[in-house]
C-alpha cells in the first residue's frame, strides 16, 4: 500500500506555529513502520514547494508531491493538513483510490466559529472521503461528523514525539540557555500561559484568573505571569478591563507577549505552565511541558494522572493546585517524571499499539478496493 498525507505550506512557515504540521510528520513516521505500507509521501496543498526549515524530508525518508503528481503514485490518501482539491479527490476516488479525512482540530468549533464570529468564508465538499478519522479527544463529535460527511467515523490514536522539541532544545542550549525545570526555584515561580487565543477552546482567561488567585493568597510565591499570544488583543476593551482588574497587573507582575516557541521561552523566562482547554484535552503544549519536567497546572481529563489537574472551569481548584505544586514539585520530581513518561510513551509513533491501530484503520479503509 502507498499512502499520501496532505500537508500545507506557506511563506515564512515554522514548524512551531501549530501542532498540525508536526502531527503530519509523526503520522508519516508511524506509517513507515506498518508492514504492508510500501511508501509514504506528502501531498502539498500550499505554495512553497518545501516544508519548514526545521524539517529534513530526506532524513525522514519523505517526498513532497503535488496532488496531480500523486494520482498513480498512491493508493490511499489521508487528508489532514490542508484541504486537497475537490476535483482531484473525485478523480482519485473514481480511479479506485480511497480517502480518509483525519480531523485533528475540534470539529464543532472549527465549523461554528467562522460562521458566528467572522466574515471569512471557506467551503469544502463534505462528501469527499470514504471515512473520517478523529482523535480520542473528539470522539464525542463522531455522530456530528458521521452526519456531515455521510460516511463511517473511527477513532485514531493521538501521536506525539519529542523529535522536534529535542532538536529545538539543542539549539537553545547551544545559545547558552538551559531547558528543563530547575529545582530550587519553588520559592517564587514565573508562570507562563501559552494558550493561542484564537478560539474559545484554548484561551488565557481561566489561566490568568488562576495565577491571580494564587498571587492574592501568597503573593511572594508568584514572581510573574507571562501571557503569550496576546498582542493581537492588547487594545481590546474587554481584555484591557479583565487584565486591569488583576492584582498581578496592578502589582506590575504581568507581562504580555506575542508568539514564542515553547523551549526557547521556558529556558529563559518561566518556571511553570498554567493551561486551560474546553473540549480539546489533547494538546502538544502539555506534552512539551511534561517532557521538560515543568509543573503543568491543567484541566485535561486525559492527563488527570500527570501534571497538576483541576476540573473544568474551577479556577479556585486551579489556584490550589498551583500552590500545591509550589509546595511539592521539587521533592516529587522523580515520580512526576515517571507519570509524564508513561503518557509520552503511550502516544509515541513507535509504540506498537499505535502502529497496529493505524494499520487496522488502513485495512478498513482499503476494504473492497
């Protein structure tokens, strides 16, 4: 079996700008381990003809093709990052090819928010695939997707690897910085909030309140609150009113930033991470933090046994967990690391259970071809 995976390119692209670009490559690495997969290629739907500079396609054993070049070169297509041309997909399927749409973004928000909050428009032909695959975090949306796409929906394993993070860490450390939690700083932590702030599923609102409530209780223990991905909101009246209501802001302990990569920022400016999600519990940023042994205060049920968990929107519980982490993290870093490694191992593209699961999905997809 020959497999193609869609990938989008654009000018100035960076592998750290979102998780989807990394996800494509982790899936490609996994599929190369499936015994009946002869080759894996990437189908470009962008305009650059190359992947970001952090990606060595030759080292990964991957070829980048335009869809029209791949019609006779692949048997199965996985549409994942970037929508493939509808006309080409129809022709490919008419020739006997099979198409799976791997939905990695939160599907309800991805459909509803552009309609409700913007005047942008985009359209895809929903009946363009033979199957839809969703990540475990989005399994509750399977009935919606089954109705929308009029085809079977299956759950596919979530994948992550420290492949790119480890390379970025090497760059950061060559520049003289040290990545990874440093015991001994628990007297006063610099808190980082990395939510992208482009959707309600991942915003800085709850983490800011958590940090502020912890600061109100024990101000000497919160050195600063670093809020990333906020420059595009800096003049929004509601954001200004929210920020100016916080003791951390009034005490000149809050800093608002643009976009930064995780390893470079944490190595220089922060000691711990506070996160929040709404129906989006699997997140590469969480795994980046756990890989570096950083205290992660989060509300992801998927990671309930790792990091420092608080439920739902309970910012008071989140503040208690932050203060608890300040008390215990240095003394419990080994068991913390062990719990983190179990999570990281479970999502590895090299884990046999994940390879077997995707092999089964491919066989289901190709059935009757």
